[in-house]
C-alpha cells in the first residue's frame, strides 16, 4: 500500500468510527503534510481518493469536508447471462445507427452519448499550441509525416509507454485517425473476410459494426462486469472457433467499465500466445483511472509481439483532433502499409499540435483534473441512480472511464425505455446495441462524462420514473 | 471560342507567321487591353494560355516575350497494348510498396513522387487562417462535426460544385480523410469481398492496393493516353465480368494524364446506367487544368445517383491537412455510415480551417497561380525529355495535373532504370506498379510538380543517359 492510500484509509476509518463527522473540516493539506511528515502531493492524492469514494468533498477555497457516511449506491450486477456460443454473421448496423443518431442530438441530455463533455478538456490551451505550431510547420511535413506519422509525436507516445513500464520503439508506433482507425487497421492486418474474431459480451457496438463491414464473424464471449472477459469461456471459444484475433478492451471496458486485474491480463496474453492468436487491445480509457496508477495494458505482458495496443487522445485530451495510434508489435509494418492505402496519412497540423503540447508538459496535470472530475461525476450519477431507480436495479462501479452499465429489474425493456426517454429529451444507450445476440434487453449504458447539474439530476429522476412505470405496465 | 482564346490565337498566328519573332516583347497588358477594348484580366488569361503552350514567357517586372517557335517535344504515345481480359486476384502490394518507399525519400530528385512540391501551396496563409479558426472553434464541434462533417465546409464544397454547374446538396457530401478515404468508403458501399471492379490500365497503384486489401478483383480496361478509358472495351468487360463498380479517373488520370472529353463522359455515364454499375469518380486533379475552364466531372451527366464523385484539397490547396470528400449520389447515407465505423470523423480543426479559408476567398487566385506554375513546369520537363532521351521515346501531353507518362523504346526496362536512377539520387515511378498484369515494362510516370531548377534538369539528363545506355546493353 502506498503512503497516500494509507493516509486515505486512516481518514476513512476515522469517518466510519465517527471520529470525523459529516460537515467536519479535514486538516488542511499543509497541516496534514507537516503532522504526518509526508509531502503535500501525497496528502492531495489521499484527498482525491477519498473524494472519489464520496467520503469527502472540496469546497472552493475553504478546504475538504466530510460528506457523511458512505453514500447509498445501487448494488453491482452479478455474472451476466452467458452468450450463445455461435459465430454469427452480423446484421446489427441498422439498429445501432438508428440509436446512435439519437444519441448525437445536442438537444438531449446526453446520458446515451459515447463522448464525455468537451468542456472537460484544455481546448483553449490546445488551440493556442496548435496556432503556434501550425505556423512553424515544415512545408515538407506533408511528405515527412506520411505513415507511420510525425516522428516527434511518436517519440512522445513512446516516452509515455516508457513511464508506464512498456518498451515500445518509436518506429513501431503508427499514428492513425483516432483509435478507431487503429483498431480497424489492426483487424485488417490479421484477418481475411469470413474469419472469426472474439469480442466481449457486451461489447463496443462499433466493434460489431466494423466486423460486419469487412465480412468477419463475431464470437461474443462471456464477460464479468468487474474483471472483464472470462478466460475459461475464451479458451473454449479459441478451441471451438479458431478465431484469427481477439478485440478486447482491457481497461474500463465500454460498456461495462470492467477492469482486468494484472494477473488476469498476464493469463490472457499467455493463453492467446499458446493459440497464436493476436490480441487487438483497445485501451482508449486507460488514462481515465480513479485509483493510484494507470492500469497496465495487456501489452506489458507480451513476449511474442502478438499484442496490438491501440489508443488515442480523443477521450483524454483532444476530442475532435482525431489523433490515435497503434503499437501493433510484429504487425507494425503491415499496419503502416494498410494505413497508406486506406487514408494515406493523418492530418499533419493536428499531429504537430499534439506533439508540441506533449513536449511542453501540462498533460499530466490536465489528466489529474480530468480523473477527479469524472470520479466525482460518477459518484453523483450513481447516487442519483440509487435514489430514483426501481428496487432491483444494479449498476457497475468502474474504477475509471465514464460509463456505468445499468441492469434494470427483469421485464423492463431498455430499448422501449430509450424510446420513451427520447420524448422527454433524454438519450440512453440500450443494451441490445452492444451485442448481436438477443441479450441485455433490460440493460443500458449510462454516460457520466458530463459535469453534474440540475438537468442531469432531473433526467435521471425522469428515467427512474419511466423505468418504474415500465415495470408496472 | 472565348475572347481570351481568340486573342491568344491571334498572337499565336503572329508568332507562326513571323510577325512576332523570338525575343520580341508583347504589348503590355494595359496596352493590349486598351487597344482591343477588352478587360486586363482577359489579356492576362490569353497570355497565361500562350505561356502554357510555351510560345511566350514572362520576365520579372518587364513583361512577356516571345520564346521562339514552338519547342521540340517528344511525340505522344499511340494506343497502349491491350490488357488481358481476366479478373485477377491481386498480389502487387509488396512490389509497389518497395518502389513507393524509395519515392518518398527526401534526398532524391522526386521525379517518381506522387506529390507536387508543397512550396506551390499557400501554406503560410492557411496556417494563419487555421491559427485564427482553431481559437474560435466551438468545443462541441467534436460532436457536431461528426460524419458527414463540418456543415460550413460542406456548404463551401457545394458552392464550388454549383459554379461548375453541378447541383449537389450539402447533405449529400461526406467529408473524409483525403480523397483516398472517400474512394475506399465508396468502394465498400457498393462491393462485397470477391466482387470485380473495373479500373483503367494503367491505373493509380493505390487503387490496386485498395482492391487487394479488401479482397476485390481488378478488371483492367484498355485506356487511351489522351482520352481515357476505351468505352467499347469497357462495355465488353461489363458484360463479361459483371463488375460491381468502376473506379476511374476522368480528369488528368494518374499516371497517363488523360482527360475524357465531355461527350465521352456522357457516353460513359449512360453506358454504366444501362448496366446499373456505379462509377467511383476520382477527380483529385480536376482543378489543375491548363485550359480555359475546369473539365466537367462525369457526375454532371448523372441522372440516376450512380456516380460517386470523390475529390480533395490535398493536390490543389492544403497537402497534409487530409481533407477530402465524397458526393456519393444515392449511396451518400451508406458512405457516411461506413465513415462512422472506420475513422468516425475527420479532424475538426482542419475542417474548420479549410471552411474559413474558402469563405474568405482567395482560393481561385491561388489556383490560377498554381495552374500557371504546373503548366510552365510541364513545358520545361517535356523539352528536357525531348533533349535528353533516346530517339523513340514518347510522352503524353496532359492538359492538366502534374504527371507525364513516358514510353521508352522497346527493350528498356523501367524497373531496371528505376534501380539505376536511385543510385544517382533520382526516383521515377516505373510502369509496372500501375498494373497487375505484366505490362508497361518500358514505361514510367514522371512528376513535373516541382519547380524547374538545375537539379531537375540534371536529373532528366542523367535519366536520359541511363535509358540510352540501357538501350544499348
């Protein structure tokens, strides 16, 4: 246990035992730092953690206060029902697109949106950096930055890998138009039309759409709401279907928010190596952790170049810039070549701007604020769900990202709830779009990536009421 | 005939008949405008045209001078050999990539490059516009500008279609990461793996690579070096192979530089309509014409929504920004949806910057300068080819774009020439990469998109010498 976790635990115990009571002010950071003989930043980290757990809350310029006893939260869902073990050709796109189009409407409370609020990002600072870097842009960058991409940016990404303990060579990184292109290029590098590919169940709907678009079959494998894909179920799928790839989200999976523990990631990588199946690791939410350190990518355990790690800056720094990347291990050259024949290269000014931003520093400070904001928003949304939803409602408790997975009591149809919510100016993302099987009818994904306000509170109350009425009908 | 064409013709006749002699100074624009009672811009257009034909030349601040009699040019190639009428699965990528990697090297004289010199573009002005527009960028643009893309930019593109006589609705335009993504999305919208697709022969190598990547078969159809694809050969291919699409470059085809006359475009569109085969029209070079007006896209003749017009700003305004688009007719919705599942959307700052640039005006002025530069560069390169290459060498005479197609005397292998040229610091693009058949061994594509200088002159002299030596060997 780290120092700040110890401090947080001590304070939590004081709250539990009534030494600190609701409304009490905590020692200031300076006081706590002096009395414990630890650095102020350690105290800050402990306070962040307690705030993320909902035990204390900052008030502007006056310090941290105890919020009360641990808030009432909805229970977590148990194991999810098992998917049928078939490799189905996909025909889900139409349904998904209809739902998605509604979740993009700006006039709706965006609980069904796939994106966090753009207001959480340092957009003015990014604009400033871009304004300056585009004016210094070498005219030849349009040739030099052809795939695999801007060398300065690739170096910055390699440096961040290094901080997280991964050794990825600059030349093995391919810059892409967001993580989605990276994932698609990796998929093309290791499959041919007609092949089978393993995904989680439920899974990110765009994974299913991508497989459908290029004529691949999806094998949906049982996934635990807290710990990710079930390795026994995966092993049997590997034997039975001989898939050519797995496309998994190891950290804060969309839509569940599940996080694979390190030992499970290690087992996953070893299992896939035994079957010689590449892992396409979608890690776009990894930086949005609420705990003490970034969760390790499965790629950290890879000794065969079989893990193709994909991520981007779209969810954690620069939405709309469309800068992502793949670190595709032994497939790096193939991926770079596919990139050349699909979109040729990635916007040079955007690549240069992000390289300059990362070089200047400040990214980690922004990330700390972002994590704190998301964690606080999760707490508020979760508590509202507990207040307003019918008994029997469960919700996952992700340690990062900005999605909750809500399981309504049996018999409530979330697609129907989605339709009724739309007429109240609210979007949700019904469970059925996350699978090609007839599953998750009573589930939906809830986005907590928008700053908490009265509209969101009201929308959750309305949703809860609609779900309760639906239940009675 | 327009006024300026009439003026140009009058002057050309004066040169032919010896009224104006080499070294003579033409009347100043002001004089000619006054004496003819026409506007100065009409005189300018006439002088540009004469300069493009190599008859006169501007000297800094002192006016236009007669260059002499029409320069010696290499003869144009006759009909190209007919391709084998088979639909072959493709395996050309490796060969092409090896050649392409060499053409990207900045230390080589880029006669094999696919790009014009970035110095021909208004990059400082673009940077200024981007610097200002990114700072005004609505934070919600990352959501609002999702496919089909930035509405202001789509409107500007629709306005340009309108100027060219095409009525394309703003909502039927999909912004893409360059024209290459547009072409690939259109291809995906109308084909399934295993289908056949018609391309020109020779064709843009990336078309062949794209077909190969997604499991399509290429039918290469005979193409005339001046007038584009042979319609009789196309008709027989349509009947025989029942292709699901044609991917053609109607204006200044890469690599030939051919331009389909309007009547032929009309026949093409009608022929394809009879067979209900969509045309994917790659029109990235259309703005780079040397004549009096932009060549019409085939889409102008389309009455069934079957023509999917694709273009970009990469070759005529903003290399490296990666902004292209598709106007896919009746397939617009499908293309927009495929875009959402492949790269989601296109860089928001780059879209906003180009929208702002186009709104501010100045694009047409830039295009006039660009065309003039390319036309002058073509003349210089062509004359150098005539001076230095072995007898029997032919070259196409495109009315636009920045590629010449060179046909060497039989027995000279251009792939071998390419290898030997590399060791002299010169790249070319050998003919074999533009086909999946064993053809065009004695041909190569020559890029004249770089400002004429001693290095280029020297490189062409060296190439000519190497080709002559190769001939003797």
